[in-house]
C-alpha cells in the first residue's frame, strides 16, 4: 500500500476534489460533468498547477477502458449497413475537407493561430473536429431510454465507425513498424473461445470487472510489445468478446470505472493549455459551424432512405464535437504537428458544443413537429427495412415495449383479442425472436412522432394501449404522442 501511495503526487487528491466540485456544478444546470472537468483543468492551469504521474496514468487507463468497452459493443454486422458506414464515411470526409478549407481561409487572412498552418495541418484540424462525442451520445440515449431505438442504433454505429477511424489514425501516427512477432496476434482469433469460456464462469460481481480490466490492459501491453499501438489492442480484445451474451453486462460493469478514469484525461487536457481570447473566438467559429455539421448528417441520412424524423433524431444525437477529437489533438500537439494552443481550442470547442446541444434533446420532438412539413420534403419515397409503412387497421390492442413485462402481458391477453393484438418493440433483434415464437410484433418506436405516420390506420379501431417501455420518460412521451394524435381509448 505504501508503494502505491508513493506514486501519487500529494496534490492529486486536491485536483480530484476540484474536478468533483466543477462536475457537480455543471450537472446542476443540466450539462454533462465532463464539461466541468475540462473547466476544472483550465482553472488549475490558470493558477499554475501541473499534472503528476498519478493523473497521467489515470488518463491513459481511462482511454484504454473506453476503447475496450467500445470493442465490447462492436458487432461488425451492425456496421455493414449503408446508413451507418456510408453516412459515417461520407460525413467524415466532407466535414474534414470543409473545416480544412475554412482553416486555410483564416490562414490566408493572417490570423495568428492560423499563421504557418499548411494544408496537412488544416486536414488534421478538420479530422479532429469531424468526430461526434461517443460518451455524450450514449449518456443521453441511456437517459431517455433510446439506446436500442433505430435512431440510437444508427447514431452509435456512426460513432463506432468514427472511433475505428480514430484508432487507426492513432496506430498509424506512431510511425512504428510492427515487429515480426505481430503475426502471432492472429492466434487471438482461436484464443477467443478460451476467453469466452472464462467469461462465462466469471459470475456477475468483482471477477467480471477484474477480468475486463485484465483483458483491456493486457491487450494493450501485448500490442505494445510487438510494436503496435496499445489502444488498438484494447479495442481488439473487446471485439473478441462482443458476441458473448455477457459482453453487454461486462461493458456496464466497467462503465463507472471508465468514467472515473476518464476524469483524469479531461483534467489533463484542461491543464495542458489555457484558452485565451483568440482561442475562445476560434472555438466560437467552430460552434457556429455546428449546424452545418448537423445539416450534412440530416441530408445523408435522408439520402440513405431514412424517414425525416429518424434522420432528425440521429443527427441531433451527433450534434457535438468529440472527446476523440481531444485524443487526436493531444497526439498532434505532442508530435509537433500542431501548436499546443490548438489543444485548448479543441477542448473549449468540445465543451461549448456540449453546452449548446444538451438543451436541444428535451425539445427535439417539439421542433420536429414545428418543421415537419419542411423536413418531409427531403425524404425519399423508398424506405429501408424498419422504416416502411405498416398495415395495422384491424388492431384493437397494442403493447409498446415487448420486454419481459410486455411479453407477459401479450401472452395473458392474446386469447381475448386473437389476431387483433400487436406488440411494438424498438429492438429489431428482439422482434425477430418474438416473431419466431408466433407473436405478432413489429419494429417501431412509440416515442417517434413518425411512428404514427408509418401506421396511419392504427387509431381507427384501437381500444387499448399498454405502455411497458423500460423508461418512464419514454412511457410519458408515448402517451403524449397518443393524445396529440387524438386517441381517446384506454391507456
């Protein structure tokens, strides 16, 4: 215990306490705590504080666990859909080029922080700002109970594609040539069966958490030993477990640890560079550019045959700048590719984007209803699977949410309604499993205003609506939409 304490700088606990105060303060006004952690870093920088070895190690561990948990959720089948990889790829290239062009314009005009930047540096800035925040999006989706919704799945898929691009960049940027022993990493493919078997017997407590940390850190170290970026190792080890039934449970078990250690990363970023007036002005320019980022997402989602409401929701999930941009920015400034002041610009830009986007989520459906007819003009006539129209004119009872409670309710009243009952579930995989059991279930989101546009005949003979969604907020939203549509039956 004594040796561990010797590695901790005496002032580190004070900084952690300051991070808590700032994080708690911004949470009280409805913003993500990570914004407060960045501000705490800026404040500590302003008073001359410097990070210690403990803070640095915490930051590295947070990034490693972040990549490992992303790998746990990374099912390649979900990334092969055109509306995911197509939108992510086109958007990333488009935004990188647009921001790079903007940077070159300011460089030509002679702004001091843009002076001396060539097109390669401008591309790095554009690339860092092309990402959206994985941490923020997942937290928001969890809060509103929309993690498994179509717009949630699509947004997370886009984020994962972006994260993969960031990891590839991080790996390539080291300039290391993998050693011949890197070929041995192919043995991880057959080794996954052993890893799965061990995971199956870890239980649901501390062993599960410890196993996850061992794999994340062990994978990173193994990849470093053969001359590859350790972050890639953490991601790969997570991917090897992604198809195991307990992968999601492990990711949830590691969530608090990952968030805790990422505090060190956000603190260290804030302490690296203090934004001055010019940095704040440049960050404000990128915030003004944010609606363009959202508009490109919206246009691309519509191009790939999504309904306008799904496109709108998916785009707003991505309406921010990312912590991965900070990671890329940290590497670029450390390598001397960008002036260190740009790290402060990236940090304040991300913070401001979260401040701007956080209040939009609660009112997004209200905004959509106001602009519905304008948004509809951008829709294509063809629809992807899951967005097509539904013929439910004969239905008298509908159950929204077909989890354990919803399925039990369905089974108990099915004989009373016979073929005049339907379940509505946002999880497409669960829909398939329930249909295999001869239940009538369709894929849909009761909180989505356009669900009723997909099933215009549903309200004709509807008598009963049962709300068994896992989120109370989602149940309230569904009931509100029903009333707005003129439903007068029983809920």
